[in-house]
């Protein structure tokens, strides 16, 4: 970028909000560079400066948004400022973030962050917020193109998916194995989402792209990992939940009504029509017929509010047959016919006789009555409110104009036949949480290239394999001695690799392992990683095994039992099974209770661990595959601190994935940290010996 000014040599320049700021001579800017501190391998580190003082000149005050003026209201002090550091004309921090820590009388305390910090800060967003367009991240709608309908066709066709969403065959507690007629009810399946697709979306949203050379992209298991639904409720995204209830109804009678039952020859039942319509966007309610017809699949709450009531009739109690009237909320559907959802009876007990010479009387009801009911409606199902006279005829009732019928669709829970918002497949964690879990699983070191906006997901193995490309820093090393220590950070003799505990998993520690270090000076035990996910057990199926996430209580004998058992999040390995290789079930029928589709080729049957399988999510297997190089370093730790003289060009070209070689020691090192670099000053570098 051309700032319109000549760039002086031998000078450090700081730009904030693309404006050159005034620096203080007595508060130098020093830079620290780091990507992954092996002393704290569970976290990814970034580059940072020291906390330095900016003089509050009039120009600096304007650039910073006058932070010393307490009468001004602005967001700048509560957010990062775009920052750039130039040394001798070289942009050594091209894309940084300045943090305003505090202000005193005439200075502002500033820290500049860069490297991985910018990337991971952009990922500090709840995954669920990606479905909320009122948030900054949600406005990008990165999951919108993956929205789909939960129906039979989509589930069947998704069996061959290798990216985006998939509905694998997982037993949630309702999977029946019938060798003669194998059938899968899709109403008891739940979706998964490929982890690699999610990571790609998150990285792109953060303004980066993944380097094709990344170690992570070369791992076959990474391509197959599925974040499988295991939440307590299957919910819609936030935008859907907040959307206007177009299928709802709010209506009143509009005028007082009177209904009569003069004799046994007249009908004792009839509809109550609500003619004053306040809300009926989808025109589901027909005021002329008094019928509500569902235009789409929905779960609704119906509330009928009757503020008062007047009943006249025969109070004679012979055989308890005195006049009364039932007010009913009813549903009508092809499967069940007419069902009474809620009923309230108005009777004449305690009523007033009109004379001593008759059994007729009346009763005025002044207390408000509310009838409520919930209903699951498929398209075309109907609701109505009726009255039904019971007992002796010769009766009538009146109902006030303000009697109200309110039908509200519940937009929270996803119902079969509705749209699925894929961000709700994931656990309620941040993008950063999910990425860190992935990096830990594969032993990944992350390096952000802020200039080219690329992210490289490398492994410690890559660094060891880069030894032939190591940089010779012998001449840069100063003869100022060295310090050697034999421990890194807070490691213990036993460093636990854990999954979340889940009451449904037995044995309780299934899937866990540990990195062991033969150093008796260390503490006995510590937790190194705990995954965001719990392990998953298998159950027998036609191909051998399928994953089982028990969410349906086996004691629940309802027609459509609920997912009532709480479970921890789950991660599975997708396996596409060819049914033609099955010795028994070469055809499996998928059904939704009404329609059927037969599958005779591919079935998605994911797993967490299976004996003799190609891949495994057991921490022990992951440790053996992705952590041997780190374990070797930890078992014979040598952390060396030396001083170097590094030029701005060295800093500009710094690649912390490349080892360095020192002839003084005859050894190769991983650069663990470059601490407080300033041009022309010796800088302490923390090194970890390789091999």
C-alpha cells in the first residue's frame, strides 16, 4: 500500500487504521513470534508485541477515537484497530490488530497482535450464531446452501454423500433388525455434517483459505469424519425460530353469539365461527366454515379463551341429565378421524331457577376459561371449535364477542417434513472450539500467513521431515552462552487424552489414552486434552456393526417415542457399505410410515471404533499415528535458550515450520518462541531440540 510518504530506513513505523501514528522514543515496540508452544500443546499461539506507550498527541488521539475523552461514546476502544508494522520499508506485520489496553494522562497502552491471533479471533463465534442474521457472522449465511428438507428422498439419496450433510444409519434406540424384511424408519434418524466441509466454511468466513499442502488435508480419516447429531432437542436455526408465524391464527367472535337446542329434533352440535380476524397470514382459517386447515407440517399450540358464558336450560337432575354444553377443540385427519383435543363443560349446578314451578333455570359464568391443546399437523389436517349440547333439550347459551382463538406454530423443534438448518447439527460450541478439537486429534500445528491469507495445518512430523530444509542460523547466534532445561511446561508423567464422559457409555473411560513420559521429577498425572465429543458404541447390524447413540428410552411405548435421553456430542467415521456384499440383507427399505424407498446399493454406516477397521477414533490409535515425534521430544526434552541477532529480513521471511541448525551444538531445533525482537538488539530465542 502506498501511504503517500517516503519510508525512512532504520526506522520502525506503526500504522493504526491505515494512519501513521506518532511513537515515543522511550517506549520501544518489541515483537514476539510463536505458532505452537510445545510447553502448552493444547493451545495454538500467535504473534504479539510488548505493551508499549503511544503518546497522546492530537493526531494519535484522533486516530484512536479520542479514548481519553470520557464524554465521547464510541466503539473503537472496545474493538481491535487494524494495525501494520513496517521496519526499514519491510512490512514485518502486514495484518495486525492493535489492542488499546488503557489510557493515562498523556499516553495510551497498546499491544499489537498478529499471526494466528487474527485467525483464531475471527473464529471465536458460536456455531449456532451462524444461523442468526442479526449477528455479524450470521449475516454471511454460510450454512444456508446446505438447508434441506427432512424427508424420505433426501435421506435415501444422502447415503452416498461425501461432503456437506448426510443422514447415516445410526441407531438412536428405535432400530429393529428384521432379517426377512429389513426396514429403517427415517423419522428416527438424525443428520450428520462432514467435519471437513465445516472447517472449510469456517476458514473461508474468517477471510482465509487452507493451504493445499496442509498435512491435515492428506489424512484419509479427516475426509470421512462426521459430526453426528446428539443434542437433547433437534432445533431450528435462530432465524427460523424468530420468523413470523405465517401459519398462526388470532381471531375473535367479533359479535356475541347465541346457540339454541330447542328440542330433540334439532342438532345438538355445531361449529363456532371466529369472524374477526387479526392474524391469518397463510389464510389457513376460513371464517365462513370455521375450519383451520394446515398448509404445511407444523406443531401448533391452540388456546381458546372464553371470558364469560351464559347458559339456560333444564336443571332437572333426574339421572344427572340436566342441560349442559361442551365446548371442544377438535382435530381432523385421515388417520385418526375426529379427535377431541380439549373439552370444557358448562353445567347448571348452582344455577338460578326462573320460578318454583319449573325446572328451567340459568347460570352466568364470570370467570375466564382457557382451553389449551398441542397438535401435530400434517398438510391438510384440520382444527375446529365446536359446541355440543348434552342432557335435556330446551337450552341455549351465549358467548361474548371477545372470545378468542389463538393458534401458534412452535418454530423451535424440527419436525419431519420441515427444513433443517445444518448449524444445529453441531454441539453448542464455537467455531474455534471445533477447530481446536480437530487440530488436537491430528496433532496439528497451525500457521497463519496474514499476507497471503492462507492457513497451513501442519504436524510436528512435518517439522521433523523439514530437517533437510533447515535454516543454518550458526552465524546469527551470539556467543552469549546458553541455558538448557529438561522439562517443557506442565507435562506430567502420565498426560491424559480424554473424551467427554457420557452415562450411556460403558466402560466409562472407553476411548481414552495417555502420553507417558519417563521422568520421575514430573507430577504424577495431568489432563492434556479433553475432546468436545464423547465416544460411541456399536451394535450388531447386517453388515456387522452400526453406531448406537441411545436417545429413546426403551420403556417409552408411545406410537412415536421422544428423544428423551441426554447425550454428549458425537464424532463418527463415515463408512459406505455396499449392500451387495452383505451375506443377508441385500435390500433395505426406508420408510416414513406412509411411503417407502428400497436401497440395494450403498448404505452409510458410520462408527467410532471397529476391530480391524481402517480408521479409529480411539485416543490410543490417534496417539500412535499422530504423536510419536512429539512423544520422542518429550521423553528426552532439551529446551535451549540462546541469543541471536536477527534482521528485519529474517523476521519478514520467518517460517516457524522450518527447523534451524546450529553448528555450535551440532543439532537441529524447532523454534518454540522468538521473544521481544527489536531491530539491532539481541533477541532471546527458545529452541526445542529435534531428534
